[in-house]
C-alpha cells in the first residue's frame, strides 16, 4: 500500500505540474496515446532509477536496525534472499502499472480550452 501511495502520488504530481503542457501537446495535434507515452515514460524512468536505490537503502536500513536490536540476550538474524528482492520489485512494478493506468484515465479529462486561453 505504501509503494502504491508513493508511486501514485508522484504520478499525480507529475500530471498536475505538466497538465498545461500536456494539454498544449493535445491541442497542436498529438494523440492521446502520444501524450500518455510522455507521462508513462517519465514514470518508468523514475521507477527504474528508484528500484535499485530502494533495494540498496532498504538493505542498509535493515542491517543497521538488526545490528542495533541485537544484544547479549536477543539475537535476530538478517535474512535477505533473492525472493525478498523479487517480491519488492514485483510490488513496485504492479504499483507503477496501476498508477500509470489511473493517471492515464485522468489525462483524458484535461481541459484543452484552458491551455489555449492561458496567458504566457
């Protein structure tokens, strides 16, 4: 849920910041598919950068937390397997896909007239 919230929020912010530019692209003749590709490409690039960094930071945080919790009476093992990492990547991929689909639906409701009327 947290992964979906972060990715979806990022996608909505990206759409809100670029709504006027995307509407302008539609007005000058770009198709919905082409304008959507611009937005989705940005989301994919961000996800491809964020996933490896997130895996590295998550591993580091987990290591630090387990070392901090371990005492003479309590020992917690740090168990990180390939399936843990694969699951994390899968969750982010699904969250990114769902977020992209929801934002593409919102992209269809851009106000093209306001893009024409907006002062420079």
